[in-house]
């Protein structure tokens, strides 16, 4: 019996040793309801000290209102004290962080922010954050911040939609 327990412990240790925050199960356990950790993560990524997270839920599913439409499951959904919404997606594979997925997730978050009768000006800012295991854009920078702008003039469109890609730092040899 003791041999079996030792084998079980070794198996568990091997599984845990092979995990990191790019594993959905571990990431969900670490961040679900963990306001301080989520707040710290967002403050570091967005380089802002004014973020006060008021709610965090992991593995939140958003159903598409269109019959047969694609649903999404958000890794981490957070809301701050100013009403801004944050979707944080952790991706091991580059195809999981496709730029069109960022657009789709962002639109699904936005679609749920307004109630019937609310003005569009009441739509809060949203942040779609992808943390990727590799630099999917290949420019060797740690953070890519995407905001819309007018092409004809040097000015921001400023619609409150923000997309941020964070590339995992490579370990030095």
C-alpha cells in the first residue's frame, strides 16, 4: 500500500512540475475570484496604477444570441471600479490568439454591456488581453497595444476598445 501511495505522489509531482499558468486548469484555480492577483496582473500589463478590480470570474461562458453562432469561454473576466471590462486569455498555441479571435471576443463582451434603452455613449471601455507563450507577431517586444486610429489624420478614434498582446519572456540560455 505504501508503494502505491509513493507512486501516486510521484505522479502528482510530475504533473504539477509540468504545469504553468498557460494550463487552463491551473490558471483558472489561481485567478478565479482572486482580485489581488488579477489587479496586479492588469496593473503590470497596462502600466497603470489606478486599476481597482471589483470582480473576477474564470471560465465564463458567453452564449452567442444567434442560433448556431459561436460561443466563447473567457479565461478570466474582470471588471474594475470604473466599469471597464477585461477579458484575459492565456494561450499556449499561436492560433489560439488569432487577431480575429481578439476582435470576436471584444465584440461579444461589448454586446453584453448595454441594456435595452441605454445610450451607446454608456458603453464602457473594454480590454481584450492575450498572454501568449510565444511572440506571435515576431517583433521581439513584450507588449503589443492595439488601439484604433484615423488613417487620414494623426488622431485616435478613441472608441474605448483596446486589444493587448503580451508575449511570454523567453528564458535566456
